[in-house]
C-alpha cells in the first residue's frame, strides 16, 4: 500500500490536542498548499481539567519551534518560571526534612565522582545545595534570569508553571490563526473502519464523515480511538504507584505582591503528597493520594489543614475543592495501525515530577519527525514509536517509585507498603543494589533523550539519604581535588547569582508591565 500520508485528524482538544497540533503543523507546514492537512475535532461539551500544570525545560524549545513568544505565553497563560521541585517531609517527616531536584546538573557533572566526595566530606550541606546553585535561587525566590536576558535564554535552566486551560486556549488560537490547523467543534459519534484494518474516517454529529490518513487520539482517558475502537488494553500500574485520586483547589495570594515560588513544593502526607504551584495571580494546590489508604473526606481535610497555615478559616471556606480520579497506567501500545495516542489517551501515572506535558511534547515531536510519507511504512514507524515510548513509560514509573522506595517514613501503612519488594520494579531493585556500590552514571541510562538522566537520580538518592559505599580501591574518577574545586565554584556562582538576579515576582511583573507599556506606546 503506497498511499501517500497527507492528512492528519486529531480527535480531542485541550493541552494535549492543541500542543500536538502545533508541533506537527509547524514541522509539516500545514499553513502552506504543499504542507500536511491537519484537522482537530473537539467536543463542545468536554472541558479541560485545568488545575494547573508544571513543565520541563523542554517547553522553551517547543514554544520557540511553534512560534509563540515567551512574553505572550507568560501574559496569556498566567505562567511563571519553574526551576525544579522541593520535596518536604519525604525522608522521615521531621522539621528539617527537605531537599531539591533542580533543573541544573551538579557543577562539573561527569568530570569526577562529586557525589562520593560529598558523602565523604560535606554531608552537613544538603547534596543539591552543595553541588548546584539552583536550590539557593529557589530558597531566595530568585528568577532564572535577569530582566535584560532574551526570551528563552537563561542563567539557570528553567521550565514553567502555567494555567493549563489558558494554555490550551492560546495554543488553539495560535494553531488556527498562524499554523493552518482546521478546527471542528463537534461530537465524534462513530469510528469507521474494520478493527483489523485502518481507521478510514470518523463520523461527527454535524459535519458528517471526516477522513484522514493518520488519526491521533487526544480524547483523554476515554481513548475513543485506541481503546474503544481498537480495544488496545490498558496496563494498570497501581500495584507500583498507589495514588489514584486528587483534590485540587485554586488559592488566592494574601497580597498582590506576594512572592511567587520558582519551584514546585511537594509535601509528603499520610497517604500521598500535596503539590503547591505558584502562578502570578494565584497558587494551584492539590493533594494526590491513594484511595485504598485514605478517604476523600480525610484527604480534603488534610488539604484544608495545609492551607490553614496561611489562610483564615473564612478564606478557606470560600474556596472550591475539585475531586479528580485517575488510574495510574498506560496503554499496552500507543500506535496501532494508523492511530496513535497522545496525552491521557496514552496513559497517566501521577502528578509527581510533572511528566504528563513532557510526554505530550516528546510524543508529538516524534510523530512530527517520523510521520510516514506513505502507508507502506506506517507499521515500521508504529513499531519504532511503541518501542521508544514503552521504554520511556517504564523509566518514568521507576523514577517516580524511587521517591517512595527511599522514604524512611513509618507513620502509615501507605509508606510502609510502598517499600515492599513486590511493589518495586525489578530493574529499579537491580539499580538500587548497584548504587549501593557505585553512583548513578550515564551507563545506567542509555537513551540519547533520557526521560530522567543520571543527575536526576543522584538528586533523589542523596537528597533522601541514600548511602553509596566507598570503594576499597581508588579510581581516577574519584578525584577529590576536582570535586572540591567544583563545589567551590558552585559556591562562587551562588554568591554571584543571588546578588544579580531579580525575584521571580519582580521579573514576571516586569514582563507583564512591559507588555502593557508597549501596547500604550503603539
């Protein structure tokens, strides 16, 4: 079959649908006569969850690629800068229990065994603080760059916190106005094509049948193409990752000039953890938990208790709490015949480490780069895609589980059960055995575009008190002089950047005010 692939239909909008549309449309010039034909069908009744999202630094490149300016993005999406995550209470729940997973690798990472040097000589300083200046920036509420720094450039690597619903709206407008994406607001009522063959078209309530060469399923957890039509099984991972529920709330600041945290706060609780994300106009806060260990009522009360540290009872009473249920897991495969799933249609694990939007980016970028020229190679492309993303989903599962496995908390059955061997993936168990004798390195993670590199594992391991034993013999890689120099250089960078960087609030206000001023001048 040598039929040319020239038309793509995306079923489902929201952040996943419109981000996928933007990435593919930009790469394949959907706004030109010679480009691909790209149509997005969106139900008028399904609203995005919109509780707030965190991104990885990859989003900067994505925005540049599809042609959205950083200033427009920050203005339209109530966005702020994110430089990593702080984990509070995950080790033992004591008052001084906190550590960072920043977006910058340790100073001089890969030159020498700085983790081993730190364990031997410098454990009075938390690992991330000793080897990276970024946790210090987060502690002081600093922005990742100066006011004069160009868009998307940085002193410190960063991603974003954003309002997901507003981001979907911005993407929709940009895709339609600038990238040539055709938008149809309608209900998909039927998928046409034999289950053992390709999808030929989808039938809509008001626009009849819409054909395409490739269909992308962004219909959320319903997965109406990949699951309901093709019946691709869902692999439930609740035996590894226990959380299956969340209660989310939007929290106003007490003052208009309140500091904006430049990192996600992740605070461990009895049966899960609370996220706290700072946007320019409000905070997005939520408790993600395991319903097998905690009732919805108890979870909401714990979230209210968390908010009561800063808000009065009267203000908390005015807030709206939203319950979200999910099943942690992913599809058995993601690309089948001429259909590929992206976003929650492919799966969802939990909010920890904000991998959801990153997976959308990675999926859409691979589809865009590997989009088959004709149907004769569709199966090859599908196999390559499935291999790559099966690997990625497993690595995310392992990395998220690592946070729970290393905890020493014993205040609830939830934390105790998370450390049971039967809940820990075999590969992660093997790596933990290995890391008792050698630090994580690039040899443990062989993909060019690893989801989480060795540096991320070091931040979690040594942030949570993991001990890698000192070798009986020496290696050239165990160079204490170079390690000491890297730690000293990190201290110098701390002093330099803390003295020269504005606060997160200050930089965001400058960007917003500058936009207003430009409008006045024009």
